[in-house]
């Protein structure tokens, strides 16, 4: 079993819409490690109280669906689409957010 500090620490199987589709295996990773074009769900925030409050005010809460739109050439910042708007986060801030994405 992988530890929490590693890239992938938990995987589970989740079924999509219909019964005919194959189950999709979901992995929990840090948002900073997610590539552009990937869609997932926010799992939890592990950051200071002040940063957590600021992120929650912008709509970054558990259960929210998001898509990574793009990442700057040097990796900082990254742009997310969530709740109908685009949000840019620093790589350091994105590293404090755990998300569930389909395993590769």
C-alpha cells in the first residue's frame, strides 16, 4: 500500500452512467500533478486555515467537478474550470488540494 505523501495513495472503482459501461478506476492525487484535459472531483483540502477559507470562497470544496484547462509553460500557474468559471492557481496552492481522477 502506498503512503499518503506519495503520488497515488488510494484507488477505487466507480461505475459510470449505464450498467453496460466498464467501471472506471479512480485514483486520489494532488491537483498539482494532474495534466491538462483531465476531469475529476475535488476530494479534500490540506492547507492552512487562511488558504482553505480563500479557496472555499472561490468554490474549491469537496465534491466539486473540475477540468484542468491548461498549465503555464514553466508549470506555474495552472487554470481550472469549475462551477462555470475559470480559476488560476499557483502550483504550491494546487499541491494542497487532493482530487479524484481516472487512473491512467
